[in-house]
């Protein structure tokens, strides 16, 4: 939509080095009035990436999701947990082959009608708190959504509530359809 087009235009401006970039600014679109305004974003001098004494020079793709989704205080508590917080679809497929894992689809019911991973049970994200008693606490509890963002939120929620066996499937069903079951319909 509109925001996606604006983001694409910003990328084009950066690549071609043309126009006025929004770098360091936040563009706010008020859709009811269709007015925009720009807010200047100040750099955090303590930021490990862009601060006055940067500690990070490169963000590796394999750690991006993990580093960006979890507060550091949470990661300290996860060091002794039996399962990783996130795995890729190949690892998930291997675990499923053992028959000892539970696979939960946290997408909405209409999304399940489009495609699903065989053997999964559906518990939409907004109903997870009411269904904690239905979840195992020992066998691997693997969660997926469309691309992995919602299931990561659920994984973090479950971990904070004692489910150390909760594991997010990175890339969700979209990655599964690209790498494991190419017959699944993608959306």
C-alpha cells in the first residue's frame, strides 16, 4: 500500500543517491486527514551500532531475528534452557520426524484455510493465554505463523510463563513452503 510504496521510494533514493532522504527522521502519516509530518530522530550516543563508540560493525543475518526480538535481560535467563528459542525450518522438520514434538500454528483460522503444515494444531495468537493448560511442558513445542514474527511473540510469552520448551520456527510457513514442502500454497 501507501507505506510500502514510500519505503520502496526511500530505498530507491538511497541506492541512486537522489532526492531528499528521510534518514534520521520519522515520517508520520495521519490517514484520516492524509497529512504527513516529519519528526527528527536523535541518535542515542550509547547505541552499540550508531553511537559515539560503536561496538557492532556488522549484523550477521543468522543472529538478526534473535538479537532484535529479545531484551538482553531475557537472554541471560535463557542460557540454561533445554531448547533454543528459534530454529530454521530444516531443523524443525528433523525434530518433527522424531514424532516427539508438538507443532502449533498461531495464525488466524482464515490463514489455515490457505495452507497448513500437516500435523499442526491451531491456537491463534490472541487465544494463547486461555489455552496454556493445553500445551506440553516437556516435549519440544514448535510454533509458527506466516513469517515468524507472531510466533516469536508467542514463544517469548510462553518462555516468560515457564514453557522453556517453546521454540519459534524462523520464517514461518512461508519458509516451510519454500524449503520443505514446495506444494504448499504461498500467500
